[in-house]
C-alpha cells in the first residue's frame, strides 16, 4: 500500500465522516463527536497524584534535536523551539528534547549534551520556556518540566552526521548488517556501562540544580536504555535474565535518589516492538521506496532480540515483560511513564504513523490509523493494570483535525492520563490553547505527517516544520524540497 491508497484524513469533511472511517476499518479508536470547552473538558482537568499537580492533560513530547552547536549547547533555533513549547499551554513538558549524557552518546553532532559547559545554555532553555508559558497561561504553578536524558547506544553518531559510531550491548542478526558491523565489533564492557550510569547520575544532578521537576531515563526507540531490555543474548550482569536486563535502570535510579533525592524520575518506554522492516524491493523505484515489509525472520525463531514482542512471531506484541517492567518501575517509586513503541530506525510506521515516510524510510504497509489504534490500545491496557501511574500516550499527531475528539475521549474514558504531542507542536503550537478555549481551529497549521521534520535534519537542516512554519521555509534548500517532494509523491 502507498499513500495514494490510504484515505487522507485532511479530506474528511467532519468528525462524523472520521468516525465512519475508523468504524469501517474496525479499529478501537475512541472518538467524541462533540468537544467540551475549558471548564468542562476532560482535557482541561488537572492530574493530581501524591504530590504532583499537572494543570491539564496535554504533554509536549521530547523530540531529538538536530540544531544545537557542535559542543552540545543550544542555538537560536533550539531556543525558539523551547519557547514554542512553553507557548503551547501544555502543562507537562516531557523533556523538551533528548539530551545526551555524554558526547559519545549523541545521536547526531548537533544534539544537546548535559555537561558543565552546557549548564548555562540548558538553564536558558528552561527559563525561556517558563517565561513564555507564564505569558500564555498566567502562571507556572501547575507546570511540570522534565529533561530527557539519553545515550544513543547503537545509534550514536557524535562527530559526523554520516559516520555512525555505534555503542552496542549485543550483536543483532539484522541491525548489525544495517550498520555494516563486523562479527568482532566490540561490545560495551560492564565497566563502560558503569561509567555511562555515572554519567546519567551527573546529568540528573545538573537537571536538579537547574530546577527541572524530573528527568526521563529514556528506554525507547532502539537507543541504549531500550537495547538493555532486549539484551537476552548478552552475557554477564547486564544481560540474559529480566533482573540483569533491568539492572541498568535500577542502578541509575538508585544513584539519582542518592545524589538528588527531591528530583522525580520518569521513563519513556517503547512498550512493544516488532521485527525490523524494509521497503518492498518489488514495489520500489529509484528515489521512491515501496511499502514496508518485515525482513525474513523465519530462521530467527525463537526471536531473542526484542522487548515486548512475541518470540514465535515477532510481528506481534507480547506485553508480558512490559507489564513486568512497569511493576518494577512502580516498586522503584516511579510515577511518570511515557508510552511509545518501536523505533524510527527499523520500524517507523509503528513508532510514528505517517502518511508520507522520511526520504530514507518506506511507505506505510497499511493505513497508519491501524498503528495509531495499536498504540492507543496498548496504553489503555497498561493504564488498566497501573491506575496509580501517570501514563502519557503517543501517536496522536497522525489524527490531524480529529486529534481533539480522540484525545478528549481517551482521557474521558480513562485510557490514558495525558495526551502527548510532538510533530503537531512543531507546526501548530497553539493547538492546545485553541482546543481548550474553544477558539477556531487553524486547519492550515495542522501537521499532515509529511515527515519533513525528519528528512530535513537528515539533510543537514535545523529541526522544525518546513511545510507549515515560515521560519523554516526560508532556510529550506532547493535540494531538500526536491527530496521531500519526491518522498511525498
């Protein structure tokens, strides 16, 4: 399937036609036909849990930044983006963006880094966000701001954007080949892992000193924390058993509690995964990848390189270990969990449903609403099992004009506590305020999932929405526009 065979949500006239469409697809996506305004809306109600108060049900998701300086400090582009996060009116800022705990752990040479020489820059970002939020919302009393801490592990690329420098925990029978790693490519040693854990401790202490309310210990999207959860084949104390594969997060939490006891801790988790996908070579043409198909995995059963996957059929989710992991987080006193899925590197249709893929991706193998429904349903199942946790849901941006209707229903029905938005805030930061205050919906600013916010940085441009934000249109090169348009045909 390609984009031409999928119903474009922007072409649906109203929410009634959207509801008919999801019913025709037989998808479990909750949808309210009528939106309630400010005081009555479930989206405007605060979240109150054991000392935490969050003023509404919207969260700004952490997104990987590609526009910092070479030494890991924010640039004017980064500052503008954080100001827009504050302007959104969302009362939960989940990290702003991924911040590497070391230079070696950066996913790209322009990612932010938590270090002594970047402390003032990170402080400036937070202050700018809060000031913008005060101007829009009147107060920051019920605003909760986190800083996402990450190490990119297998996807580390700290020095040159076209020169990956992977830091891996185990050899993967598929992903090693994609990175051209030889069989003897070195694994991270236990001593090196212990050093990375200390870097998380130091970064969290800095976040506490800067006044962040919590830090996120990133465990998603194929990065290092997520790879630990799938390290079934690794030997030693950080691999094999569930206890060993979760030792990383436990030791990070223990160290943070010792260094910064008042700092809250959250975890963004890929709650399920799948086998890596590739463009169908039969349906691909030069410059235009075909629909995604799973790689050949028959000889890899039982599949021992995933987390939240069925070992007998890795295309399917298995929530047994994710449930066990959330139980562990609950035992560790962690209340904040942000749910996502998959990875942008090997299954982007699962991780970030889109009508158009990034230029180096593949066409969606089916209607992206199927993957939206999958993420919503998994969040609902986990919320039912962990009612005391504050769970943030993901994959809402693909819903476009109908995002408010689904978000309101999901919160009203208790499927999730907070609705997380990433791409949509890049193109339309005022969407939250417009929804809550009953203002006219600005359809021309709605994210249409063109994926240029991914394609542009991979071609050396700053992070942002190139089709809809005039700030970025000015810097879009003719070559980028050519690449992006080709991917959308």
